[in-house]
C-alpha cells in the first residue's frame, strides 16, 4: 500500500455492502499479509461507516414520509 494511493469512491449502498462482504470473506480466509489485512480493515471500516450513514439517512426519510410514525406494510383496511 502506497501513501499516494487515493481512496476508492463508494458509489451505492449495494456496491458498498458487496465490497464489504468480499473484504470480510478474504480476511476470514487468513491468506492476507499483515499489510493487506490492515488495508482491508481500513477499507472495511470506511464502507461500514458509509452503509450505516446511508441506512440512517433512509430511516430518517421514511420517518418524515410517514409523519414520524412507521406504518404497517400489510393490507390496508377500508
């Protein structure tokens, strides 16, 4: 890992989650060097932070759309 390398851009929640899953799988395999493990951990932490922020933002939007209360998604009674 070089100091001149730029962080990769995170495009979507789905791509971040998929990359995070891939990182976890590689780390669990035990085949990474110490340097690769550290770089993977840092990238994973960045992806996790992005996913958590995205989920929190979506949750806030849902609350606003539902006027502060979450409603059942079941069939509506008329």
